[in-house]
């Protein structure tokens, strides 16, 4: 896992509290994952998010931007019982990212995916995209994100 300093400072507390355990994911997030993935126009999407999306590939500069837009999950929108403290919200985001990496690895073993977790206080977002050598979503230097805690998880070692 690649992180910036803000995220690294929070990970010990998340791990100590076991807040990143995929078994603790809310049912709505599990349902999103259990809906599976679909492929379209050389892109991979969470099927339920793609089904509810009204955008097309040509609405974006590249496939990576298209995937990141459609595959954006705001963790706070999937909580059953209202909000959580920011550290617990981030823990659920890390758990979702890990479970997404695991499922993508099993289903699309030869493809390389990057899952991005970002948190800025009361919000946590998780998104993913296929890694393409000519496209990127996040800057290589995560320290450029000064206001957010950011982590990247990948399905395989980066060859880029």
C-alpha cells in the first residue's frame, strides 16, 4: 500500500482498532461488491454503479477518468445507522479497498488495477481504475495531497 504522510499517521489507529476488517463492512457496501463487475469499452466497473450511471466513455478525456468517475464510492452514503467518527469511516474505506483488490484479483487476475482511498475529515471516498501506462488519475507523489489522507492499493506490483 502506498500512502501519504497523513494516511500513514492514521493507519496505526485503524489497524489497532481492527477498523479495516472487511468482515465489518456495512451490508450496503457488501451488496455493492456482491453485485459484481462489468466490462465495457475496455473498462471495468462495479456493476451496480455502472447500471445507475448515465455517463459514457466519450464524456471523459480517457478510460481511467471514466472508470474513476463511475467507480466512485462515498462511504458515508452506504452507512445503515448514520455517520461514524472520521477514523472509523476511513477504516471502512480501507476495508472496502482491500476487498475490492481481492475480488478484482480473483476475477481479473491478469489485469492490473489501482484502488484509491481518500479521506478529508467527515468524508471518505474509494474509487478504482485499470492501470494503463499512458493514463493516470492520482499524482505519483501522494504528498501533494496536503488536506487529504490518501492511499493506493494495487492488484499487482506496479510495472510502470
